[in-house]
């Protein structure tokens, strides 16, 4: 079941920076860009390190730790970690960044997530 979670005022998120928040027990990064707001899991698919300290370039998040690049809108891995062969070279696939629907309503940032039904 999909549920909406109020995060904070849109003004709380500086343009071009990632801000770590905890939503429904998950660490997310909320990123405000000229193209709008994005919400991603604060977990790099490469090695599991946090992404809230990454660099934002347009709609691309660059992981600080190893330079992997992800499309904020789709989660697609655009560039694998620097100094490593791409996963395809060893018969694996690139894992995407997990993204979440995000909207701004009346100046408030809201994220949608799947939650387990209590029934």
C-alpha cells in the first residue's frame, strides 16, 4: 500500500544539495534542483555507502566515495564507480538507485512510499 509522508517545508532544502532524512524507518536523500525535487534511498548501489554528501550536477547525483553517477529522475546508473571496470565486464548488471515519488503541496515536501499493510 502506498502512503504519503510529510517531510518538511520546501524552503528547508537548499538548491543543489542533498539532505538526509529518515522516513518510515528508511534513510532518504531529498535533493532540490532547478528541475524540481527528488527523493532517493541514501544508499549507493555500488558499496552501500551514504549519498547525502554527494555532488549534484543538474539531475545527476555523483557519489562522493567512488564517483558513481545516477540519474535522479529514474535512478539509472549513468557511470559506474571510477577506477573499477563496469559490472558488465564481469557479467553483472548495474544496479539502479532506488527513487521515490516526491511532490510539493502548499510549500511542503511529501514523499510517497510503499508500506506494509498491518492486516
